[in-house]
C-alpha cells in the first residue's frame, strides 16, 4: 500500500520527503540529498509494462491504477512523492482505496509558491508564473525525455490541486494536512506530527530519538549547503538552485499589488479555508 506525499510543485514536498527518508531509511537520521529512497510517482519506469507511449497523457490516465496495483503486489508499505493532482477522469482516477493507505498533503501559501515556481521553471515574469498557477490544464514533465522523472504529470491549477487532494478524505485511507508555514515556524511539532501519523498507519519502526536529529539534519540551511557542495540531481536544468529562498521567501518582499490581488481573488475560498486570508 502507498503513502502519498502529495503537493503542488514548490510547496515543501522535498523537505518532508527528506525528513521521512532520514527518519525511516537511515539508522542515524543522516541526510544525503542525492540518495533518496522515497521515489516519485508517476515516472516512466513504472509504465513501461503497460504502454508503449509514456508521452501520451491519455495512456497515463488509463493505466495509473493498474501500475499502482502492480507496485503493491508485494503487500509492502511504500512512500511516493507526487505533484499530480488527484484527478478523476471518466472511470479513471489517480488512485483508489485498494492502493492507498495514507496521504500527507503538503500545502503552501500560493503568494509564496509563485516565486519558487518562477525560479524553478525559469518563468520570465510573475505574470507567466501566475498563468502556470491558474492553468486548469497544466501538466509538468518533458515529452520525449530520457529522464524517468519527466513523465507528463497532471498538476492542474493550484486551486484544483488543493481541492482534489482534500477530497481524498472521503477515502478509507488516513489523511493529514501539513502547512509549509507551520513547518517553518514550529518544525518540532509539525515533523513530530508527521512521524506520529506514519506510526499510526504503517508497521514501520524508527528510533524516536532520531526525530529531532532528522529535523536538524533537514533544516533548509543544511539542505542548501549540501546542494552548494554536491549539487542536487533534482535541481532545475536552468542552473537555478532547487533550495532557493526557503524561509526568506516572503511574498511581501517580492509581489507587486496586482499579482498579489489576482492570487487572492483567484484562490480566495481556498486561501480562507487554509487561514491564509
């Protein structure tokens, strides 16, 4: 069964992923940003037995649950990072109760997401980055790419993405919502909450004293330093840094009034729901 680390791009997913990787998969909570056992979904390698065209979004849609069923044949608990929206198209959906045991849903204020999106995808302006956030038909990934991570992935808009994963609470599987801002302001409580969630849903043992070690080792400054020294395989191809601003990314310092207002109007209900407005 799968535990999803689900988020819109640039919302803290890799931070949570590195924390869990450190806590669950290393005996002393060490961190190496280029050795992560928690993989990404969807990726090309999982679909190769099901379709000859992994660039065709319709083929991905038809086969996603079949792929997950094959992954789960060994009946072991797996963690997957995903930026996919929890889409439901015709009789198909991103996942189902048979394949999912739990979801860690990570969200971030879209007024801060936009600056990270602009950097990561090398958008020339905030207007272009905002178009990315609002696009209901948005997909990421590179068609024809040789990289396994570049499978076309439906992310949709920030609004749809948030609401889609929120709807998974109707599943029998467990769900927890984690706000990026709380990870910054109170990392011990928030990361401990994630660790407790994992203990609740999965027969996974880890050393309790390593929770604090994992939090310390995955601080933004430590991760940024590792990227500067060793590089990061998941960094954008445009040579921009993956670990970019972190806690220094405050929309008040970067957004003009027009962009701020348009975000707040476009995502008003969701931002109120999350306490951002």
